């Protein structure tokens, strides 16, 4: 825990709140993905083609869940820890995704 907190540059006492919030958001995103797969499978089974409106609605739900998660995380952490996590996400984490690492 201490190593993870140092890596993220947050107070170790706040790490459990970060983890709990991330787990809740991840669970919500998994639920939405499952719903999306079921809806797509049902549409295919009923002979319906790709519905761009349904896809757009699913994307909007996913984006809302992400934005809600960000707001929850910001509320759960101190301003200093939030700033560090935000910087990590938009710095090192984003760079690692872009480079494929």
C-alpha cells in the first residue's frame, strides 16, 4: 500500500478510498458493457441491424459513468491527492497507453 501511494504521490491513508471508488466505477462500466453486449445480441437475434442511436445512447451512459466516477474520486480525496492522481492519469498513465506499454 505504501509503495502504491508513493507511486501515485498520494497519502497512504487515502489509497483505500481511491481503490474503493475505482472498483465501484469499474463494476459500473462492466455492467454497462454487459448490457451493451446483451442488447446487441438481442438486436442481432431479432434480425435488426446496427442501431446508431442505441450505440450513441450506450456511449453516453458509459461517459456519464466515467464522469460520475471522476467526481466521486475528486470528492473522496484531498485536494493534494486529487491533484497528484489527476496528474498521473493525464501524464504517465496516458503516455503509457499511447505508447502501448
